[in-house]
């Protein structure tokens, strides 16, 4: 499974597209595939203060439900209403139209690069 | 390492995602489980169920031995017919649910859940002591392929020497598919019309390919265990390990009708089951329709909305692909089990409103039961 090299990753299978102090956050194709068809997404509201590593939402598929973890400390600035309306986008375009929310990062976070994330998923 | 079915390489070439199920590596989905679910409801799906266990009984007293060992009356099953039944413990607890096929006057084929097959086999041998019958675990002699959905009859008919229009629901016959010897049964676990094909493991790939070819123009898709679970849930069919277990009798599960009491030799569990029948079950299995978007899941607590007290437990739950809202099956105290009751489920700390509804959630149009 290809992992875009321009993004950063967490061990919880989230990706971050960092531009200045704003990060766009989503889940990886590996995570979406493991969950199966995603039918419901619960996202943190705009203004929510996030703590890196803590649960901040839920992603539910026909088979299971899993927590969405905040990838870094910061504050939610925008959420993707389209993915809330049509969660199946997460399976089709996890790295593009399936982005979940944007956040202003208040601190640098320990993140993985694409090669490190690829090694993580290869070992799972 | 998990066991693999003879079709493992076929699934791999179809890019299946695999899951471990009862010690077997099985396809959980090939593409999207919602698409596979929808195909079974509208056209047809092709399943590898070779993990299921088979036990065969031969001999003049095979039927009466089963009458004693199981809750149903196998000796009255007609030749070429099938019956859904259960094997219970002395206290009435369910040890497995089974389909029993009578292949000939003195020949029965029992299909057990993969995880229970060796236990069921051992118990049948023990309970059949003194009866003129031989009992063998023949699981390795059989592969099982199911084709399920409204197009299943046409798909099977095209490559079978049997007239499938004459094969009734819960009937089984010896025949061929694409010239290969099979047992063809009109049974399934999806709530749709469909067939289960028992064949020699060495023939399973040829059967799979022949069904795929016949189904190609009819919308047949390979279908994994993920959609099998949502299909059976919509159809209100219980799953051993979730709705059924040693902790409940057929009466709690709403399946008291499978228990036949007036048998000459009695049967294992009869006294306990008669008491449960007469006293009435303390819990009842109900359908829940969720009024929110988050689905109740296995093990979640069902609460009385007035008091907040736990009055039940969810056994299975998922967002229903056909109905578009979450559905669940739960055991609740009998007092709360009336259709229309408003209850709540604790979904990871948040109380979601649910309503008790009649099972099944989904019922096919039975006019489709012809070719």
C-alpha cells in the first residue's frame, strides 16, 4: 500500500499535512482498509483543545468502532463536513477528500515520516 | 498457524482480506463488505464456508440416537430434507446449533460450527453409546461453498443436472455442478434464497470457478464473512458464541420451537428444558432499532431509561446496510421485551435511544423462491 511521502504519520495510523502551524489530519489507507466500510465519523468540534495521543473522536465501520486520536497538542480550526455526511469517502480517498479536521498545533509533536510509517505497517 | 481452506489461493488471487475465525484463515471481504452485502440482497454472493464442521452418522439407529442426543427429532426428518436443531447440556445450556440433513434412511449429515465440531463429535459418540450407529467427524472430506441471493437459483440451475425448481427450501439432493458430484442443499444463513454446495475438497476450486462463470452475467460477487455477519443479523439469525451459548437455553433465545419433548427415550437436557418451558425464561432475545447513528455492539449494556439500571446486554449489533440505521440483538429482562418498548444502550458512555422491534429486521420477498 503506497504511503504519500509528503505527509507525517502517527503510530495510531493518522496522517498530517503540516503547513506552518496548521495541520490537516486524516487516517491512512492502511487504517481505513483495516476498519472496512466506514459508516459513521464523530469528529471534535471547532475550537476543541486537543491533547496529543488522547481520543478525540470515533470512526465506526460495519464491523467495528475505533477511537480517533489527537495526533498532536493544539486546537481544532476546521472540520470536514463532507466526510461526516458521506463517511465512505474515507475508504475511497483517505489521503485526499477523506481528510477529517484541521488543527493549529501548539507544540511540535513526535511524528513518523513515510518510510518509518511504512515499516510500522509492514511489521503489523 | 490458522488452517487454510482448499480455496485459500483463489481468495488470495481475488485480493481478499483475511481474518482468523475459529482457527481458520477466512476471507473477511474482497472489496467492500457493504457492496458484498448489497449483492447478496439484490443479485448473489459466493461464500467459502469450508471451515464449517461435518459429522456423519450411519446405521439403523442413527436417527433414534440423534433423537436422544439432540433437542429435535431427527428420526422424523424425511430423506432429502434438513432441520435446524441444537445440542444442549444436561442443564439445558446450548452447546451448539446445528443443521441436520437426512441423506438416506440410515445416513445423516450434521453441520456444526467450526469452533464446536470436535466437542459435538465427542458428545455425539458418548450419547450414542448402545445405539446401532457409527459416528465420524468427516470435516476434512468436505468443502462447503454457498451461493446466496435472488439470482442464486438461476446461477446453480445453469450448471446443475438437478432441476433446482424442484429442490424446496431446507431440502438436499445428490447431483452434479458442471459435471462434478456434489450435495446440493437449499439452505443458508443470509435471509435470502440460496444454496449450500458440499463437495470434495479437491473439487472445490472447479466448483467455485463454475459458479463464478455462471454468475458472471447475473451479478454474482465473492462475499466474505463480514457481510455474512450483517446479513444474518438483519435476518435475525442467531450466531453461536453471541446469541447462543452454554449460559442460555433455546427458550431464552426464542427458539423453544426446536425442542421436541415427546420422544421415546427422552433426550439429554429434557428435564431442565421442560422446567424452563414451564417457568418461562427470565430473559428474552429481542431486536433493537437504534434511533441514533452509533451502533450498539456486542457486550454493551441495555438500560431501563426510567431508572438507568442495566436490564440487558447486546449480543450482536451493526449499522444495517439494507435498512440504513443501526440494529442489534440483545437479551433483556422479559418485562422490558415487548415490541415498541423504548430502552437505551450505553454506547461507550453515551446513552443512545433504542426501540424494541420484532425479529427479523429484514424479510425477503418469498416469491423469489423459484428459478
